[in-house]
C-alpha cells in the first residue's frame, strides 16, 4: 500500500528557513510527479510546487524565489526548502504523488510562522 509521510514542520520566526521532507513507500517513486500543497485554516488547499519524474519544477507565484522543491529518487523522498518564511506561509503542508490515475496524499505537517 502506497504511503507518504511528511516531516520537518514546526514553529519558526519570520525570515527563518525550514526544510520539509516527504518519504514515499509502496510505490515506484521515480515515476511519480510529486507536489507540495498547503492549506491554512479557513482557506482552500493550494498548490505550492511540483517536480516531475524528469526533475522539471513549477512553483506558485507567491513562493517563487523563496521555496525550492527537489527529489531524491534513491531515497524515495521529496523535499521542500523554504526560505525567508512569512506569516502568510503558515499552513498545513501536504505531500502529493500523481501517476496517471493514481493519486496519493500524506497526512501533512504543520508550519507555523510567528514572532
């Protein structure tokens, strides 16, 4: 059974950096397009960044230049490096894996940005 497990969330101050990790199991990880989404209380889940099997990346405009998505297929892991965090980046961050009709979600990791 495919599973995604996120880690790395926490409480940081504005301007700080944080690295999120998502470890996949039970799937042919290298074939999947991986993504990070986030959802703040009272808001819809939004796409943050994607990386496909060829390492092509896309980013939401609001995080461009601050966040970097990467993957390590040997470790079945996708990362989200977040720099210069802002209070509006606070949210639950969710890992997503897509391969054709197969879609998997992780349970999420919470990021809080507060002074």
